[in-house]
């Protein structure tokens, strides 16, 4: 019987993603300048800014580059040249928490574990189950 060696989609399986996530977070958390919150969100400040920070009730306008642990790019508004705008309460839990740490103009790198992102089910598209997300985010504005 021939083995099926077809390449799997980028989203991966539950077990593969769990192992990749654990490995990725372990390496990332050891980097200089990385901070972890009580919830398990990891972040590094790329460019800091002073001023007010958004609340959970605000609408935010951000640039973002979203990658999976294997380096797959999920979205890149920097490249598109158009920031994304959404009610902060509509974002995944880790992004909601992270954006509330930032002032307008700041740029942070977040590593969002699955339990603060799409969890055990994934999003049914490019982000599989138990997938960690790495995000490069600039807070353009909030209101």
C-alpha cells in the first residue's frame, strides 16, 4: 500500500501545533526584552509611545503582521498599506489585552498562545487548532 505523502495545509494538526506552540513560546520567552502577562500573553516593545491607551470599549486602527510558529504569514496590513479598523471587543482575547498596553503610535510584538487566540478549534481557515500567533502591531489610532 502506497503512503500518502501529500503536504498538509499550513494549519496543521492539533498535536503538531501543540508541540510547535510549546517550542515556539519557550524560545520566544527566553529572548531579551520579552515580558509575560499573568494571562500568558508575551510581548516585546519595538517602539514605545506616551499617552492614553485604548479601553475595551474603543475602536482601534492598527497595522499588523500575523505569523504562525512555522513562519506562515496570515495577514500583513503593512504590506497592503491599509490599516485595519475594528471594535477592540471584537478582537481575540490576547490582542484585546495587548492593545490596551499600547499608546497611539507604539509598535509591539505579541506572541499569543492558543488559549488567548483561536484555542483548540482554530478558526476554520488558515489558523489551525492549538496554534500560537506572533503579531507585529502598530496602534495607529483609537477612538
